[in-house]
């Protein structure tokens, strides 16, 4: 088997002494970036094809390089490849193995490129794939949320402001809030794909290359929209990393908000939802407990998502152009963030499939807190031509009367109501019916049952 004559670090011809073990440990990123092997091999194959197309390397050398790269890919896939910390990263580990397989012709592969443009190209392709996986998970959550919403269009619950009962809403309408949140997350991730869809390969270390390369060819083959415009910016740019981490952070925040709300709803004070035993844990001392630990896990993980974003922002904030070792941390941060958000989305989906509303308690709670008061004010405006402010004052007086008599608004008699406003007739009593209250909110985006049904159909088509 042919071997690389210079079986040391690639810069051994310039730096004569061996790197200290301590520096090798901090300089090596192979334990992290070995997950980029598929991307790195694919990028190298396309680069080799381009070099041959441009008559920079021969057909024979190109074929040997691609043969060697495909062999390496099989070895890694079958766990037969030995990663070596000495060679720092995935790029040099693959290159060293390529020398072992095809000999000195492996040295032609690095013509007209640098690890600087190589790693950014690999990383962008990896983030593209990770983004598609995240959006696929979001799609599943949206679909499962819509399934619950379809079954609960007519389920009435109180909508809250300041955690106080505000107005009656459809539980399905409430669930569609989460669909909106996750739909925005999807758009945000898709926008990132648009922004990072520029091919870094070919800018080399910082200034471009003197070789007659074809960046449009590699751009098309690697699935990018266009090549990057400025070689220095390309090497130093990590905006696409920040965009990804920001999107993960916002998505994590949405998950955390949902988790917090469901924790409150699951509490004995609210008791608005039932949880399957599949998604609760017990107590080591209190036999009766069924705890929503999975939701608390989801709520807590938003903190690490924010930490990842701020770590990257801090690394970049004072960094001059162009490449520095500081940037090596980008992959660890992104891999960690991606793993966490994938776990959270998977867990949230399991939760969605294993909870149900306590419809009776939702309705009972909706009957507390005079939540049809606004309906009365609207009625006075429409039926008796009052200004809204006048109607507001009249309604406040009705609420005061009900509170004094320890009655719900729907329990007040027409005679009692006339004590506040003599013009009222018996048809006003229909206003206090919760179902009528929900039905009346017909403005686009409102909670009326018909609106909610239309929105569910719209989401399903999307």
C-alpha cells in the first residue's frame, strides 16, 4: 500500500518541532467535525471533477482521487476508519488516508482550495440538511396539533390575559396559536436557507486562487444558487451560523412558552388537561404525584439554546478579518444546538400525542370571571347606539351588580339588568351564553367556530 512520505502534520516542512500534546488536544477538532465526513467527501469529489474539467489535473488522477474518496466513505460508514487526533480535523484525516490509498497523487486534490473554504462549504451543506430535518419535525408537530384542534372546535375555554379569565374562545383556536408559532419558525429556517445559498468553494485561504477554476460548476454540483462574491468575507463570514442559532433560539422560546402554559394547565389549580402516564413521572416520596417533567425539560432547554447563540455572538463581536482559530468553536456550538432542538421537537411531539383537554373543567372555568362582559358592551353599542366608552361604563356597573349579588352575568334577571339600563330587553340574555359569545367573533382571525374550521382547512392544505 502506498504511503504518504510526509506522514506528519501537513505543515511539517515548515515547522520542525512536533506539536506539544497539550496543543494537539486543543487544536484537534476531529471528535466534533468527523460528522461532516459525508459533506467533506462530496465536496472533494466535486472539486476533483472541476479540476479535471478545467484541465488542472488529468483524467487518471481525478479517477484515482474519486476512487480513494469513495473507499474512505465506505470505511467511515462501516466503522473501519481510524480517526487520528494528530491530524486535527476531518479534512486532514481524509487527506492522510487518501495518501495511504492512492499514493502521492492524493496531493493534487488540495490544488486551488484551502481548509478555510473547504470547511465553510462542508458546514453550509450540513446546516442545510439539519434545517430540512428541523422543518420536517415542525411539520409533524403542526399536523398532530391540527388533529387535536379538529376534535375540539366546539370545546369552549377561557382565553387569558395576565393569567386572568378574559373572553371565551374555542380550544381549537388556542391550539392554532402554536401552529402559527411553528409556521413562523419554519419560514425563519427557510429564509436562512435562502441566505446561506452561496457557494464558498474556490475562494481558497483568503484571496481566491490563480488557477483557472470554475466556481459556477461547483456551485451547481453542490446545490448552491451562486458563488460567494468576496473571498475575504467568505472566509470570515459566520452570519449563516448566527441565523441558524437565532432560529433555533426562537423555536426553543416557542416550545418553552407552550411548555410553561401546559404546566400551568396541568396544575391542580387549573386542571385543564389530562396527561397520559406515558409522559409523566412520579415522586420518590409522594406516591400520589404525577409530574409533567417532560414539559419542564422543554422549558429549561431554551436556556441552553440562548447560551449557544450568545456564545457565537461573543466569539464574533471583536474578531478582525478574516480567519482565526476562534471560529473553530462554531461547529461544536451548532452541533449542540441542533441536537437539543431535535430532541425538544421529538419530545414535544410525543407530548402532543399523549394529552387531552378536560372539557368539563374548561367550560366550568369559562363560567367564572364575567368573561361575557365585553359581549354586553358590544351589544349596547350595536343595539342601543351608545358610544363604546358609555357602553363600557354601563357594563362595568352590570358586573358590579352581579358581583354584589354573587351571581354570574348569565344568572342576572332582566329586571336586575334594567336597574342599570332600562332600555334592555330580554334578547340581551342571549349575549351571556358562552357558545353565542364564541360564535359572534367572526372577524378574520377571530375565534368563531366557522373561522376556526376554515383556518384548520387552510393549514391542512399548506
